[in-house]
C-alpha cells in the first residue's frame, strides 16, 4: 500500500506560492526545494510539489492545464473540526485566496472551499464521526 501522496502542481510564481502556503500554516521540505520546485509539507503523509513550468515539463509532455480557467483536480483536506476548517479558510482568504463556493453544513459534514493564487481549488472539510454506523 502507498504510504504517502505527492501531488504535483504548476504555479506561476514560486516564491509567491511558497509565501501563500506558509501563511496557511504549512511548511516546506528544503531537501526538495530549489528555484524551480518546492516540496510543500501538508501533513506527515500529504505533500505537494509546486513546480515552475520548466520544472514540471521534466515529467510530462502533455498540454499543461491553466488552472484559472480549467479544473484538473479538486484537492480535499479532511480536518479534525469545523473550527479547523474555518481557521484554514480564514488564513487562505487573508493570504490572497478567493472563496470558491459558499460554506455547506450538511450536519454530518461541514465544508468550505477556496481557490489558491494559481487557481487550484482546495476543499477543507470535517466529517462527524458519530454520524456513521460503527462496523464491528
């Protein structure tokens, strides 16, 4: 079984993208960071590689998606509480992100979303563990 995920993402301005994600409370692995790419640490098992165009071209010959006008993926992060969801979104908006959709509270799940500086859509959500039956 895989033990981690590395999402590779194109960014238009690497230093600005790094500042944005630091403002959200994330860090960078300096071993995987240089002038062309940066190893974003989201959690102990979730990482993103932020790439300049030249850097990401080393891995694909396909057309690159303009994330301001097209959606390739939605990035969803499960958090431990509604408060953590709100805190992450507040930090993102404060750092220059745009709210993407209205907040949704389904009772069993609370979700908010933002579009980062490069147009990538991030979903932050909390799921109530008591809302689902326990399997024995």
